[in-house]
């Protein structure tokens, strides 16, 4: 049996550590600072044309800086209740991979209601608007850009619920990978 290789003592230790971290105050994902940093880095990789288009779409309050609005989607998720499931993906327990058709849905089972579905949707809105814009389209391109920038940050969180030092994140990733390898479940998703 796969669990014997890792040892119950180690699994119990990892489990206790995860429970403890869930109980600690301030256990959140990136937060404003993390989203700001991700978007600041992303801005450096935009072409001149893309950067000009982004600046054109940004609200005046952003003062031409994408990073300043990257946490906006977290700020409005309580007003836009429909957007809450768009901030994450829920893979089934003991599944060490992500499958869009299986995993991208909200708690009511509505398909395409997860962070990767949101990235696809808002990318499509922005792309279609600039590839032969049609007056029938009623997309709010500013909101599409701000949602997209935020969700790109969300999907790249490492141990999203565990804001722990990098060395502990690496340890947890290795332990999760070992668990999946030893049990024959498959390769651990890169997001762990």
C-alpha cells in the first residue's frame, strides 16, 4: 500500500500542520500585495501595443497602472455575488490533476464557473472586442480586463489557502507529490 512508504507519522504531521495553518489568523490567498506584485511583473512583459490598449481600458482611478486594480475582483466579489466561484477551482479529494470538464463548476454544478472558465471568458471578451468589434456586443471591457488580470493572479497562487514561507510550501508540494506518486493517483497539479 502506498501510504506505508511515506509513513503514517509523516502524514499525520502534515495533516496537523495544515489544520493549524487553517486556524491561524490571516490565512488568505495572495491579498492585495500579492495581486499587485503579479500584475506589476506581468506589465513588464506586455508589448507596447498591448500596454497602450491596457492603459486605454483602465479606469481613471488606476492612473495608467494595471497593478493598482489587480485586487479589484476581490473587492467586488461581495457585491457581485455571482463572481465568488470564479476565484478558484475545486478538484475532488485525492485527485492529483485538474480536468476542466470535471472540475470547472460552481457549487450548484453550473459548468465553466471557476477561475479557468473565467480566464477563458474574459480573454474571449477582450479578444472579440478587438478582432472586429460588433455593436451587438455589450461587454464592459474595463471590467473584463480587471477580472482577467486578477484571475491570472489567482490561478498562479501556490498553496492558495496556505500563506506560509516558501521553504514550507516547497516541503508541502513535495509531500503532496509523494502522496500522489505512492498511491498511484497520478502527478500532482502544478498549483499545489
